[in-house]
């Protein structure tokens, strides 16, 4: 199938060759949705419409689109040092970005390993956990604990600890062998229409204690969770849950990994989830907002003692046999520095915190719209869960998304029948009103 692009080019564009990621390729190619430009809160579609972006792209464009200082920094970097080898060579920008990030992080979480995506960051963090225990003479600590409905990217490590069934089932024959999962915290019977953190469910963290009793603490390397699960449909942790997980991990010498690919860089109205919840992990993964989505980058933040332990375990030479050609890429590092400047100069994390109550009231006004069985929120994240049509999970959600894009000039994200929204932190109150009005109209039109 071809489409005519009437904004940027009169040429016909063939859609056949590209195998699109996490997309219903056949449906998309019959009814394509193409974006050709972006600025601030809006995309421009190929047919020339201004589309209000309620999802910050895919949860990544936290400062809004095509921000001049970030664009300029990338242009300068591309023209100055296109690439520098990442192994046994360095370039100043990656060191500078690592230092700036370390300064933002709580406590001794002050070393940074760069990757190019959240998936790579996750696999890197899992390897660091193993290397750490080996460095302390505990190679038997090899088991990972994830959580049902967790999303940790698509590497074999990430899908093994991840708990989204569709992402695992085709690859089940080759997942990592030593993995268990905590139960999901989602509980509509007790917590539907919670504003902010739900009150019931803290005790679900105690299933870690059960796993410790089953396997022995000395076989468990790490627990990995998203502070707020994003991909599975915005699952906000119950009050006290993360604190309890931290307590149990400390008690049993298990590393706690927070996957903050979505919750990092202001999304909750604080620099990171660790700050928002006041719970400090041993390792933390980020991506997305680290460069405002403008250049691919991921990172793992590591507590000083872990870094020092791994380094001091070998006498000389390479301490950790892991890294990517593009770890700390000059364009990504430059984009990262410029992004941190924008976040700081515009006070965007504080702005997100200020807007959060308005956002909460706005999304909860959708309670009572057709088929809505839950509304939930935290920071500048909101979700509206719809009842599924009989035996057709995801059909209603897909229809609402298509309706929003085609007839309401609104970009939303759906996972199954859950609508997720996470606007850029520059969003104005009137735009929040528009998001909710447009989504409300779409919900009333989709049966
Ligand atoms: N961990 C978490 C917590 C994530 O949310 C990843 C790892 C993987 O990052 P990369 O950069 O490899 O994609 C993610 C990514 C969605 C959606 O709307 C969520 C993500 C990616 C794409 C879509 O559900 N999260
Ligand atoms: N595959 C081949 C054949 C390679 O040579 C390399 C890197 O040199 C890779 C994969 C890994 O690529 P990256 O370092 O970009 O992850």
C-alpha cells in the first residue's frame, strides 16, 4: 500500500518493506497513521492536522517536542565529534553527563553505565547484579525476581523478568531459567477509582518473603520492579508497598532494582520515582526522558559500593565484560546535557508536581463515561480502564485510539483496553481540559 504525503512531500510512500514494532502491521498498513512534524505539545499528521500529544510520544518527550536548545546541541555535536569509540577511549560529554546525573540522584547512587535503550539498560542492570554478587564471593546469588505485569523491555533478560504474557509466550522455550515473579498489585475489587496511590495491597510485597523461604535468600540476586508499572496500564503501587519491598531486600541481601524508564525525569512530579516515594534502590534503569526522546539513550545508575566491589574484584584489566558500541554516544550525551538544562531552567519537575492535582481532577471526571471501569493517576500519568468486549480484549481500546486520532486530533496510548496518558510536562491547563474533553467525546462514540 502507498500513501500520499501532502505536507512534506508530494511523493507516494510505500509502507510494505518496514516491519513495524509492537504494531498490528496489516491493520496499520490498511489505515496508516503518519506523523511528519512535531512542536511543543503537538504533532502534525501527514494529512496536515495538529494532533495534541497526550502521551509525550511513547512516554519520552517530557519537555515537549523539538525544543531548540536540544536540537541545537545535537546539531553541534554531530558537526564536531560524530562518534568516538566507547571502549578504552572516552570523550568529555559522556563524563559530563554522568556527573550531572550522579548529582541528581539520591545518596550513594552515583555511578552511571550508558546503554542505548531501556531494554539494554535492563539487561545491563541484571548483569551488574550478578557481577556484584560474584565480586563478593556469592556466585550462588543468581536468581531474579520480577513481577506479574512488569515491563522491562524486550531483551531476553527483560522479557524473562517481565510479566506481560504476550511478550513472553512465543519465546518461552528460551527464557532465563532462574526467575520468579511477585504478584501484580492491580486490584480493582479493592482499589477502583483510587486517586493517587491505592490504599490496599501493601501486603503483596510479602510474597518476596515466601520466595525467600522457597529458594533461600542466598540464591537470589535481585528484585526488579517499576515503581509505577507503565506498559501494563499504569499500575500505581499501594501505599507502603515499595517501602516493604526495600525492607525485605535489605534484610536478605537482595539488590533492589527500580526500572524508572517511564517514572524517571519528572513524570511523577519529582526527579525520579525514588525521590517521589522516598525509597532508594541499589540499581536504577532509565531511558526515554534522559534525552527527551531526541536521541536513543538508556542508563543504569549504580550505588557506589556496587561499582567499587566489581572493580576491586579483579587485579587489573577490564573489570566488567559488557558494553555497547554506542554507550554514551556523543549525540546522545549532548542531547542529555541540553535536556537536563531545559528541565532545570524551566523547573519542569516542579511544574509537573504543581499540575498533578489539576490533572487528577481532570482524568477522574471521565468516571461515568461509557464502559469506564477504573480511572487512576499519579503525577502526570493517568489511565482509564475500559470493560473489554466479550472475548475481544483490546478491541474497544483500539477503536477509542483510532477514533481519538482520526476525529479528535488527539494521540492517546492503549494497552489492551486501558488508555494511558502521560503528556509532556509543559502541558497547559487548557490542554489538559482539551485532552479530557476529546477523549470523553470519543468514549461516547465508541460502543
Ligand atoms: N523498562 C520500562 C519500565 C519501560 O517502560 C523499557 C524498559 C524498555 O525501553 P526501550 O527503550 O527498550 O523501549 C520500557 C519501555 C507503552 C510503551 O506505551 C512503553 C515502553 C516502550 C514503548 C511503549 O506501553 N516502555
Ligand atoms: N553484532 C555484530 C556482528 C557486531 O560486530 C556488534 C558490535 O561490534 C554487535 C552485534 C553489537 O552491536 P552494539 O555494540 O551496537 O550493541
